[in-house]
């Protein structure tokens, strides 16, 4: 499963994204195989994620949920800053 959505400030606060683990990545490109389910929130930068042939442009204020064992293509043209949690489900109703 893959899910991506731009969040409002209220949704981000409700999910508690500021308390998630911070991560900073250098520009890179490649195949990403997720060994654990991950949800992340982009605080700065951008990344292109291709899942099942469909390309998603993820930027600041987007939340992404990636299922365990998902294989996707990752293209990060600039530094990416994100806050993430492993094995964490989100509810955006």
C-alpha cells in the first residue's frame, strides 16, 4: 500500500509529526525496498517516488505511508528533511 497527501497545519499537529524521528538525506536515486511499514512527513525538500509505474512528487507538508515489503523507485534531487515513524498507522478522516 502507498498513500500520500498534503496536510494542513491542523492535520499535521493532530498526527503529532513534530514528535516523530527526524531524518535528513542527501540527494540520491535508486530502488527502495521497505523492510518495515513507514510513515513520514516532509519538513523540507522534495522527492519523487514511483510506485507501480505511477510517479508522485512529494514536497513540504506531505505525509506518505509506505507498506512493509513495498518496492518503489526513489529520486531525491535535493536534500530531504523528514520526520518518520516505523510500524505506525495514520488516520486522516
